[in-house]
C-alpha cells in the first residue's frame, strides 16, 4: 500500500510563510500528478495546486502568486511553499498522489492555521 505523509503545517501570522512537504512510497515512475488539496472547517475539500510528472503546474486562483508547488523526484517528494498567508488559508492540507493504473492515494493531512 502506498504511503503518503505530509508535514510542515503549523501556526503562522498573517503575511507569514510555511513550507509543506509530502513524501510518498510510490514509485516515481508510476506517478502522473501530485496534488495539494485543502479543507477548511465546514467547507468542501478544494484543489490548491498540482504538478505533473513533466513539471507542469496548476494553481487555484485564490493562491496564484502566493503559493509555489514543486517536486523532487530523487526523494519522491513534493513541496508547497506558501507565502503571504491569509487567515482564509487556514485549513487541513492534504497530499494526493495519482498513479497509472491505480486509485489515488491520500495522506493524513497537516494543519495550517493563519492567525494573529
């Protein structure tokens, strides 16, 4: 079973930065896309950013210009650099790994709280 582990969440003041990490046991050769989702209390889970095996990226409008997604294929890892954080970024952040011929795998999430 594929393991997916997120880390890097925490409490940060508005305007601050955090860097989330996601490490997976999935073979890098089988991964098609790696995605960050988030879910705020009482809201649906939403896609924040994604990156393909070829390095193409996509961002939700709400985070464009503030968040940067990246991946390190040598470490089977993905990152989300979050700058200029806002209170509305407060949520549980989840990593999803999409692979060929398999259902997507999810991590347990890491909590991000933006508050003064």
